[in-house]
C-alpha cells in the first residue's frame, strides 16, 4: 500500500516549526485524522481520544507516527510533550 503523499506536507510543517503540538497536525488540515488513524491501525474514535489525552499515546504509536511522517522520533515526542504542557497550563487556569 502506498504511503499518502500528504504526510510529506505534515513533515515539512513540523520541520519548519509551524507545527509545535500534536493536535496542530490536524488544525492545518494537511491530512485527515481518519487517514492517520487507519494507517496507525486504530479506530478513529480511539485516535481522537489519544489526541485529547496525548499522555496515553504509547511509544510504539508515536514511533509508528514518526515513521509515517518520515521524521525523527524526537520530533513526534516533542509534539506530544508540548501538547501535554499546553493542556496542563489550560487545566491550571480553570
């Protein structure tokens, strides 16, 4: 099965610094969540839950996502970390 060409766009956005958190991948509408969920081998509802609580994302899933995007694993872990930090700051404000 051929890899979706839109992953290259996401990779470029990450490496240029325009995407800094995991959920931002989908706010740019560069690639649909359902495509990524399917390629990761999970149901789209499960994937949405992981995006809402990225601390539950396994290393295996994060590394698989890095492989799909053809980017360094550290980049994906940084996106997950940034999103967790942003979520924690929002929770403190409430």
